């Protein structure tokens, strides 16, 4: 049976840290769906459609990678795509605390869904989308943090 994992996040922007998790996830899963959570009431810093294109570019249109947007519970999205796994990255204990409760809730909402965590590669552990946005806002060079050219 095909193993499909959802990799959910805001990806505002998608960074080298995210790419690392997806590439390593490809050793575990046949297909990874990168799902950009999009709340219509919240404005993004980087445009959604542009980010979809950038992510596709970052994976060179790899057939094992799909990029979608969603505006619903991740647990329901997984059911829709018949995905039994949720892929997440763990940078530190703060991520762990947060991810722990999210995983519990997701399991409760969709008992077939297993959360799988990969420990961040140390060279990317410092990268946070929020900080990358801040650096960009004030004119700094963020190219070292992104797997595509803006
Ligand atoms: P959210 O918006 O849900 O906080 P993000 O979009 O920032 O999440 O990230 C999505 C997933 O990628 C999360 O599992 C997060 O832990 C992971 N992640 C974020 N930054 C990194 C990084 N630098 N290295 C590895 N994983 C990361």
C-alpha cells in the first residue's frame, strides 16, 4: 500500500529546514503532501501562490512531492487524501511541548493518523520562518535560509 504523509505548516516562507525534513521523509514515505495551512482571515508575508511555485521549484517537480493549500483541520485533510502519517520536524524542547499536544489532539480527531517526528539537522535548527520574515522586512539577505531564489 502506498504510504502517504502530510507535512503541514504555514511555510511563510518555506525554508531549508523544511526542505531537509521533506527530503529525509522521502526515505520513509512514497508520497509527501506539503500542505500550506491558509487562514483567509490572516494575511501572509509571502504570497501564497508564489510560495507554492517556490516549493515546487525547490523539489524540481519531484513526482513524490505534492504541494497543496488547505483551510480545515489537518486531521480531516489527512482523511481526504488517505494519508496515514503526519510528518513534523522537531528543533528543540519548545517544539516538542507544542507538537506533543498537537499530536494527541490529531490522534483523537483521526485515530488512523500517526504523527512522525524527525529531529532537525543541526545546521538548520536555528532557522525559523518568523525570523526569516523579520530579516527580509528590514532588507537583510535571506538567500542562505531558502532552497529557492526569491
Ligand atoms: P507552524 O506554522 O505550524 O508553526 P511551520 O510552518 O513553521 O509550522 O513549520 C512546519 C513544520 O516544520 C513543523 O513541524 C516545524 O517544527 C518544522 N520546522 C520548522 N522550522 C524547521 C527547521 N528549521 N528545521 C526543521 N523543521 C522545521
